[in-house]
């Protein structure tokens, strides 16, 4: 009996993932607010009624995509601001990690970039909640740095949000340069490096 239930659960999870993959592919060329339920079920090859066994609505599907796109990034985000190495090493590491992630998951990055300010409120709220979690985690890492001595929690959180926003900006720039010549990617790297240096300089003089 338990074996049968295990098979059914695995099949259900497989179908659910098929919906997520199909939606992500369809969202390469459109926003979530214009995505039709029948488009998704047609791409998966199931009847429209099958959709509701997994999601309440396309907005619910979008929230699941947010969790898939951002949920696994928490360790990477913490790594980008860890106290290991000097400022230049941290900046280089952060940009390399972001570039590699964009190369590996361009559709996820594109989805978040488009829907962060899109027309589907539950998805906007889900993205905002994930980014708030990122900022809290970054704040925790920043607080471990000796440079954080004397900083208030509010100021550390403000700095954390600056880093998170900059990571998103950098990811979007790498996404735009995905098919561009190597010189364009190098230009993005140089720009992102300068922007992170500016934040770093401001950070080191904030208590002055």
C-alpha cells in the first residue's frame, strides 16, 4: 500500500513540475498576467481540470515559480557577502556567482525581473517576501564583520537591502548580455564591480 502511495506521490510531483517547467517556458515571451491556464495544460498535454489538482490559479502557479526561482538562492546570497577575503575578493566572488547563476537559470532570472513589478499581486508579494528574507540573511552576515561594529540594526538592514538590490541589477544586466559578445559581458562585470565598490566605500565611511 505504501509503495503504491509512493508511486502516486512521485507521479503527482512529476506532473506538478511539468506545469512549472511549461509555464516557465511560456513566460519567456509573455508576462504571467497574460498567461492562460489552457496554454499551460496544452503544453503539458493534460486536460484543464488536471491543473486544479496542483494549483488554485495561475497566480498560485506563479508563487510556486517564485519559490523555485529564489528559494534555492539563499546560500548563494549569503556567500556573496560573507566575511571571507578582503573587499575586492568579495566583490569578485559575488559577481562571478551571479554571472554563473544567470548562465545556468536564465528563464528563472527573467521571470523574477519581469514579475517583480508585474501585474499579479500575489507574485509581487511572494518576490518581496523572498527579497526581505535575503536582506535579513545578508544583514546577519554583515553583522559578523568587524566593520559592522557600532552599526545599528536599521542601518545594517538598509545596507543589506542595497546589496540585494545590486545583486538583482547585476543579474538583469548579465541576462541582457547573455547572447552578447564577450566584450559586453566584460563591460557588465566592470560596471557591477564599480557599483559594488561604491557601496563598499560608502559602507566604510558611514560612521564618519
